[in-house]
């Protein structure tokens, strides 16, 4: 399928395969899909997290193409021969990812199903400045945090809650107390 796509692209570009540049690459889907049929891909983004994702997705894997993993893989029979594509990198990622998970579990003491006590323990480890902007506490306290976002110049705030029951008292409190007319002149959905 990828070979056919590559041939179609080549045919429509007089055999000269184009390179692809996504200046707003986000999660990297455009440069990744361009790379799959063999086009040269470039990506950039304003957001450093997006840049990191694109490096991990697009820039780093080709460096390890065809290479064996650096750890020894007991599950791979020797007769399979050379490592194709990024199989070696995938094997290393699995191996060291598992090691990191074990280390996190040993040092912090949780896996993905933590108890309330364990989560309370983790809460003490998280730097306060990370959680300072979170809307917590009573509905009135949450609304104060939300209003603070508008004071900083936001046009809209997306609210996340674990359940509608948790969120609706906050929405009610916000509707009850929000200043009139602050959205005059804005679209109903500014992010759309
Ligand atoms: C909708 S996402 C991109 C989605 C991606 N192109 C795709 O197809 O999956 C928009 C991206 O543009 C980035 N962005 C917004 N303004 C930008 C700017 N002025 N310069 C560079 N990147 C910007 C954002 O950080 C965000 O990652």
C-alpha cells in the first residue's frame, strides 16, 4: 500500500518526490504520514512539547533504523537475523520502558491503580507551582480560579471534571455570579 502511495505521488510530481514541511506540526501526524511512504519530512511548532513529540516520532527513529537493540533480547530467536526498520529501537523502548515502570513503582510505590493514600502521598511530591492554577475546593473557590483566567486575558476556559455531578455545581455557581456582558463582541465558541 505504501509503495503504491509512493508511486502515485511520484507520478503526480514528475518522478521528483516532494518533501513535506508542517510548520504547525502538533502531534506530528502530517510529517509522520509523509515519512511512511518515504517522503522527506520536516516539522516545527511553537510548543516545546510538540517539538519533543516530533523529535521522538520523526527525527530519532530513522537514526536507529536497521540497528540491533543495545540490551540483549532473550525473546528474539537468533535465526530471525537482522533487525528490520525500527524493530531494535522498539525492543529497547519496551525493555527500558518496563525498567522505568518498575523503578517508578519501587520508588513511588504505585502502579496504574493507586489507592487514595498513595495518591495523597504523590500529591505531596508534586511541586506546588504545578498545581497552583488548578481549580479546587468549593464551587465558589473554583469559580474564582476560572474568573482569574479571564482576568489574564483568556477568551474561553475549557472545564474538565471527573463526573457531571462534580462539574455541574461549578457551572451553576459560575452562571450565577459571572459578570454580565464580559463576552460581548465574542463568538459563542471563540475556539471554533
Ligand atoms: C491543530 S495543531 C496541529 C495539528 C497537526 N498539524 C496535525 O495535522 O495533526 C496546531 C499546532 O499549531 C501550533 N501553533 C500555533 N501557533 C503557532 C505559531 N505561531 N507557530 C508555530 N506553531 C504554532 C500549536 O502549538 C499546535 O501544536
